[in-house]
C-alpha cells in the first residue's frame, strides 16, 4: 500500500490554525496529497477529535483533506508493545505515551513515510521510517 501517514501534530496545526506551524502543515499535506494517499489510524483520529464538537465535524475535516482512516494491523500492535517495553527499559519512567509507539509501529509495518514534527522517538525507536519534517528541525 503506497501512501503517507500523517501524525496528529500536523493535523492539529491545521485544525487549530497554529500561527507557527499551520501554514507549513497545510502546504506539506497539499504537496503530498497530489502524489500519495494520506492515511491516519484510530489513534490519530482520537487525538484530533478532541478539538471538534461532533463526529460529523471530524469526518468532514478528514474527508476534505482526502485522508483515509486505517485499522492498526496486529503486527503493528505487537511491535508497538515490544518497542514500548524497550523504551521503558531505556528511560526508566513513562514520559512518552503508548499511542506514539502505536503510530510509529503502524507506519513501520505498513512501510509508509511519516509527516511529523516529532522526531526523537521515531528516529530512536523506528529508524527505518522515513520522516517528512520541517526544514527547521
């Protein structure tokens, strides 16, 4: 399946009209949507839904961007658990939530590129994932 996965931080920039990142997020989604299918999963859906009053508003916003919502493959769920365990052993405390690892694992097993601004966890725990980042980072 060819496509690009969109992290929730990018969508939140767009949906909240973030003064620092809204324009970059809009431009990068427009650029990649011209040649790729854009995807999110239920984790990202949940994270971005917080800013909407109704499910219809969320559905419309995602639909207008041409984004498809995918289920998380079991291989990704398994990988997320293993990588999260490694993270916990390396860090000692839980400072990064499990959802970030579910996103990284889904992107990894589906062989997607990832549009994000969050780099450290993905570079450390999912180094095989190609990250699409702002030039400033």
